[in-house]
C-alpha cells in the first residue's frame, strides 16, 4: 500500500504530540507538521517539516477568520483542544490548494546547450518560463549554477554547450554546494549527436546521479531522457540510450531515492534546428519540469532549502 501524506499538526503543544503519535503508529505514512521554525530532534523519520512563510500565514489567518465568522460554535469547540497553529494547518490541508504548501525552490539546471537555452529568444531556454511558472505557485525560486546568461533575472545554471556526459560529470560538484532542493538534468545530447561514448553513456549518467545523491542525499533529481531530434542518426542513438536512462531511474526509485523521470514530448515543430528547441519547445520543457516538481512535492520529497548566504557557496548564484 502506498504511503499516505497527512497534515495533522503544528510544531508545539498538543498538535505536535498528536503528530508524533500518528507517526509512531503508522510508519508507512508521511506526517507533515508546519510552523515557523523546525523542531529540534524530531523523533520519527516519517515526520516532515514544512516551513510556513508570510504568505502561508496570511492564508491561514484568512481561513481562520472565515471559520470563526461562519461557524463560531465549531471554532470555539476546536480552539481549546488543538493549538491555533494545529487547527490552521488542518484547514490548510483541507481548503488551500497544493501550491500553497510547495516549499521555496532552489534549483540547479544541469546539462548542455539545451540547459543553456541555445535557440531561444534571449537565450533563456526553459529557465525563464520555468522560473515564472514556479513563482506563480506563490513561492520563491533561486536558480543556481556557476554559469549565467540570458535576458532574465536569476539566470544561473550549469549548462555547458557542446560538452559530453563525461565533462558534465565534472561540473556539478561546485553548484551542489549551494544545496539546491531540486536538480534538473537533461544531458547526453552531444553524445547522441557525435556518437561518442555511446556504450558507456548511461553509466556516466548514472555516475552523475549517484554522485549528486552521495553529496546531497535529500535532493530531488528530475531526470529527462534526451529529447527527440530531427536527425535520423542522432535519433537512432537516442532510441538506444533513453531506455537505459529509464532503467537507471527505476533502479534508484527502488532504492527509495528521490528521482523522477521527466518525459518531454518534443516534435518537429518544437525545434529551432535539428536538436535545439525553439521557444515553444522550451516552454514544453518548462511545463514538464514543473509537473515533476509538483509531483515530488506531492510525494513529500521537497523541503525548504537550507538557509545559506551567498558567501557559503560563492560563484554559484546562491541568493541571486
């Protein structure tokens, strides 16, 4: 049976006690507690903390006021039993859209020229539309990476034009120091195009994924198979490679790693040349990434990014 996510309580008082008891009695469930500050020494591994930012607190107050005005007897009955934050957290779980519970996103886009945005207006690729779509969820977003380009705010990334998977395996170590809670990977295009390292390409990609998890075990990796190319030879290579990508994802999911396949349905009209998307294609990619991020949050994988200052990971775009 799949694990259930249950929002039950705040971070103190009776509500926190209820959360701990539920977590102990139902280890297959994910119990989410919400508040301003994360409690120290949470006793059960299936308890997850979601920080409430100012907008969430305002939403909570709105629903509380509505309950008090519309059903004062119910409000008075519940108030002495659960602390206010517990009551309001339950209301959030019941009435507020899932977007309100999405944590802030610190994301590392990793790959090659498609990650950079080659072929897009303003060289923003999928990064600008994705950033805008995340912001519409009502949360903050910070893109990190040692590279920065494009006509956009917060344009950091780790997309190296023309580079092979073996090269990319040397590029993620620095930006991962910024402790992103999401890593987006679309890589291998140049291997497929140039026919290089085809027999070990999937193994190199697996090394990238495993290396990231070793350094950041709680990160969520969204991994996209290489998108369709309007080039027969390149696509023939891709058709052999992508099943291996799906297999490595499945193998790590069985080990309970936070990794998702991100299928991206690119067609001829979505390409600006034989392999790079046009603006419409990049928007498709942004939609696919967003869908994966929301799915990861639904699974309870995403946590608020660790508080850091730009000095903690210089040159990565942290906090930009």
